[in-house]
């Protein structure tokens, strides 16, 4: 059974940093692209970033480029999102999601329960 | 960036009746070399993560009831719930994964009339 479990969310001041983790199990982690998608309170879904199975390719939404960094540890089946220079508009539930195929050009077929990040003073 | 729009914003349908949600992309998401539309549909219930219903615009994800179907090509797509059930109350999102950033539509809220 595929499982994705996010951790690391919390309250952080504007300009601060936070690191989210997503522990994956139930599939061959290194074979699949992984994504982060966020959802501000009461709002829709916003795609944030994707990383290839090997970790060699990463892509970002313009709204987070240069501040958020996606990475992965395939030896420990874990996905990360390093969040720096956080802003109030980064407040959201952050979901990690598994790509449906080996290419990152695929729909996300499994999602974690999400981690809430609140940026406020 | 490809802009995704959905209509209507919300709809209320009687139990057992058909619900139709439209999704439009600002440019084609049909990849000519494999004739696939890079379009997915997700269902999100309150307090839950999104759930993939449909990928490649019309392929139902494993375990998804066959009352859910997807159609369309190029820039215009439709999600149809053929006979609405109480458990289908949710927000439905389309997403293109043709080009980065992989944008979502704003969502359509489905309720029971």
C-alpha cells in the first residue's frame, strides 16, 4: 500500500525557514517523480514543484522560485521541501504527491494528508 | 503558463441525476507524438487530500466508480458523474501536466439539490 506522510509543518515568522519532509512507502520511490502541491486556507490547489526520480531535475512555480527547494533522498525514501524567506502568502497546507509514471509529465496518483505551514508574526 | 478555467463554479444536482463539469485550457494539452491529452481530474472532500479520478483526460484511475467519466481533447474537457451519489459531494479540479508549471483549474463545487 502506497503511503505518504508529511511532517515538519508549523508556525514560522515572516522571513523564516522551515523544512518539510515526506516519508514514502509501498512503492519503488526512486522510480517516480514527486511533487509538492499547496492549498491556502479556503482556496484551490496550487502546484509548487516537481523532482525527477533520480533527483537530477527540478522545477518550480514562479511564486516560489529561489525561495523553496525540492530534494529527495532515495536511500531513505524521503522527499523534502526546504522553505526559506517565507512570506504570509506561503501559508497553506502542503501536500506531497507521487507521480503516476516514471516521467514527471504525469498526474499525481497518491497524495499525503498534508502539512500545515503558517507564516505569521 | 497554461491557464485552466472551469465551469460552473458550483452546481447542485439531485441524487441519481447527471453532473457535468467543464474545464478549458488556454492552449492545447494534446501531445501530438503520442496523441495523449495531459489532463487529469481530482476530487477533494473537506479535510482530505485530493484524489485522482481521471488521467490522460479519459482514463479512469483504478478503483474509481464507473459513474465518473472524462472526455474531451485539445483545450476543452468534461468530467461527467452519470448518477450523482451522496458521497460525490466534493470540489473537483482539473489539472494540466503538459507543461510546467502544472496548473490547476479553480475548482467546481458539487452539492446535492
